[in-house]
């Protein structure tokens, strides 16, 4: 099982999409402390978790895994949801593209489930307004 | 008298049909709650004991919110009315009555409040700052170890359980065990 290939298949297109925005929006992945330049800077937190690996009934291949993808968008609190939703749309577009990518003979074949959310929240102490989506994923490592 | 006998028979028939059809689903609901209790955060135990199983007609089991280690929740008995109300899928609904359940499941952000007593599960710290459950409050120059935040469950434990296949496995296992018992 190549967990890193699965992680890369999810992370790379999202990173590319947010880096391509003008200005680019910082993206922080698992095990990286999010430290943007100041507390009002918008940023994206992407967490990938693994559930079951090599479930025999999932596909004919035994090199497969399931898990969850959680995307949180942090924008400035008190300024409405518009900017947060714009960034969420960027993420959702990437997920839809990923889901429509045809299966090849090599690499990692990825399919995503339904997208839950977005849900929005903020707290008294934190300076950010947080939009959150999550989805399930099933990946088969073909090579 | 005859009407009473008929009523009794009808009630008995209801119970038999319900038991045959829904025993596996009841066991599945119990198994899922047990796993959620085990995987989720547990400081005082209130959240673990706030999981409950309910039926369409409003019969509820669990959800006491008592402190301490998790108490297993037994699915409520189903009536014929429950089954008729929910013909397809499981008639059991699982939810959590804690007011902060959305924060404890990482579906919303929240400010961490130290309960001021030892936790019932091992506590980790260091990957979040400034008390924000689910996501650090970024403080320039810090590496996430200075904040007061503590966690007794990994970030996104609930979403991982639901989306990562463990929920499906729990249901499948309970249904299979129930079928074996029926034979």
C-alpha cells in the first residue's frame, strides 16, 4: 500500500488550485502547524485521514484504501461568508474534477463520495470565520 | 373477550415480526454507539454518555449525559407503529444530546475550556494552539505547544469513522452476527 501516493493524489490538485489564485492562498496539510503571517490572513487547512485498508470486497484489487478528506477554509471574521464560499468553491471544483478523471493503467485511481457541507462556524476567541466541507474517498493504487 | 384475545395476538404478532426483521438493525445501532463512545473524546464522560438511540415514535435509550466511563446503550424495543412509520432503512436514529456535540465531533470550531479535573482518556497536546478544538488559532512565531488546548480524541475522529469505512463495517458485522443467531 502506498499511502503517500494516495495523499499526493488528493493534496497536489488542491495545492495547485489555491496556489494559482491571485493572491495565492496558503494551504496547510496534516502535521504542519498553520502559521500564516497574521491572525486575519485567510488560509486553508486540509486533513486527510485513513480508515480501512485492503478491504477485500471493495474492488478486485487488494491495494485499496478508504478514508476522509476534510477541508477547512479560514477567512476573516465579521466580513460575511462571501470570500469563504468563493474559496470553498475552488476546493469543490477540484474535487469534482478529481471525481471525473478517467481510470488509467497506472498511478492512483481515486473516487470521492458525496460532499458534506459547507458548514460555517466561528468562536469568540478565534479571529477566523471557518467554512468546512468533508467527503469520503476510495483509492486504488494501480502501480 | 374475543376482542381482547385478538388484540393480544396482534400485539404478539407485532413483536415477532419486529424481532425477526429488526434485531440485526438494533444490534448494529448498539455496536455503532459503542464504537462512537470508544473513539470519541472523553474528559468527564458526559459526551460519551450522551449518545442515544431513538425510534420513529420517540422511544429513546441512552443520552443520559452522566459522568464516568461509557455505559453501553441498548436499542429501544420497536413497536409495530415504529416499523410502519419507517418502512425502509433502519428505524433507529443515533444522535448525541451534548450541547457541544458539533465541536466534540470537529464539525464546528469551539473554544477549549479546561474542565479542571483529570481526563478519562489519555490527553494529547501540541498540535493545536489557543484552545481551538479542530484547528489551531495561528499565532505567529509559535509552534503550537503554548496553547491551553488538550484533546482526548484525534482531530476529525468522527468524520473518519463515518467516511473511512468503520461505520459500514460495524453495521455489516452486527447484521451478519444477527443472521447467524437467527439460523
